[in-house]
């Protein structure tokens, strides 16, 4: 009876936590689940791109942005120094450090899903700390995991064909490109991108499947006595936590149902873990390769086109990469918010 109470309490806590996360789209945990839609500018956009947008809106808790000038301001990048070579070297080093910081932050946030899953599984007395009694990484699980990526790639290819005719799918692509630019930077670096994609894919595949399928879905099945209900509820929560755009949330929810279905038919959590991880690796690499092939102006537009405003990281603003000047003498400097 105590074990039943623990499992019911765990389900209630997970549902409440999911509701709170869905209401707070700027939370770092939510951003991690959504593959880091942090919208951090890792490369300074061109001066023309900045001048095209004169209003900057406040965003999440970990970034600060100047907002809404009462009169037209001259918004420009800091002028380059005479020593162009030194400036370029310093900029490249700073960009690489920022990219590494973004990647490390994302990996750390995703990795937190594992101890959370273990804690809830132990509290609820789930078998094998939430991995399931039949968890096993072997040749059969690896082959099955790889085989089940084919439907995902097929759907992705179909959506790619339909995308030119759908503005909603274009929004999904831009959201993905923006995230990839924020995490991997705008410079094409195949080996760096492959390394990061493999780590992120593995961490996301293991952490998200462990928590959402191994723990959350299993608790829902125990509570409602129906695998269909547990698939629907876990898919809904998973989709809402990835609600970068409505269609993005819908696709993420459908993927969650697919991974849950794999777990139900295989009874081995390693199968959806492998499928999820492999798909994410290829998806990230494809997105990185395609977005870095765009012109600089196009990449600037992707980074700037978030609710109609560029978003700057705290370091970008503090380091003076953005200069704001006014022809008037009165003190009408932009306010800085740390919301």
C-alpha cells in the first residue's frame, strides 16, 4: 500500500512540475528539454542587420537586453580597431569560448534529467531505478534502435518536401536553425559539430527516455492501468515542454508517442534510447551543415528574427559589442532589465 501511495504521489508531482514548466517558457530546464532554445547570440550580426531593428525586447532570466527607446536611436556595432588581425583573432577566440560555454551549459542541464529520473524511480520503487526489468544494451537492442530511426527520417524527409508550402513548418525550421546557431555557432566546424552532436544526442536520448518513458510513462500506466492513456499524457507533456512553436510542440508530442510505443513493444528502454539518440545526432548535424551554408545576412536574420528583436547574451552587452548613441544631450539611455 505504501508503494502505491509513493507512485501516486510521484505521478502527481511530475504532472504539477510539468504544468509549472509549461507556464514558464524561459526556465532553464524547459530550455534544456527543447534542445536549448536559449536564443543566445554567439556571433555578432552585421551592422546592417542591427540597424534594421531598433527595438529590443527583454527575454529570459539569464540574459539582459535594452528595450524600447522613446526616440530613434543610432544602434551600431562597436567600430573595429585599426589592428584588424588582432581584433579578428580575439573575436574568434571569444566566439569559440561562448560556443563551448553554451554547449557545456546545455549538456549539464540535459544531464540533470538522469538523477531526477533515478530519484523519482527509487522513491516510487520502480524496477531497476526506472530502466525497467528487461533493460539490456545488446546487439538486438542496437539493431532495433537503428532500424526504428528509419520512420523518423522518412517523416523528416516528407516534411522537408512539404515545408515550402507551409509557413508553420518554416517556423519550425527557423527555430531549429536558431537553436543550432546558438549552440554550435555560425562557423562550419564538422569535427566540433559531430562531437557536440554525439554528446548531446546521447545525453538527450538517455536522459529524456529514462525520465519520460522509463519513469513518467510507467507511473502513468500503473496509475491509470492503460498504456494508451499513459502514451497520450506523456506525449502531451513532452510536447508542451518543447513548445517553441505550436507545430514544433505537435511534432515533439508525436515523437514522444512513437518512443513510448517502442518501449511498450520492446519492453527494453535501450531501444527508444538508441533511436532517440541516433536521430538527434543526425538531425543536429544536418541542421548545422545547412544553416552554416547560408549567407551571413540570412544567418543574421535567423538570430534577429525572434519576436521581432535581436537577443543579446549578458556577456555580449557587457563587453561593449553593442553601442547606443543619441544625438540629444539629455540622458535618455536605454534601461537594462534582468527579468
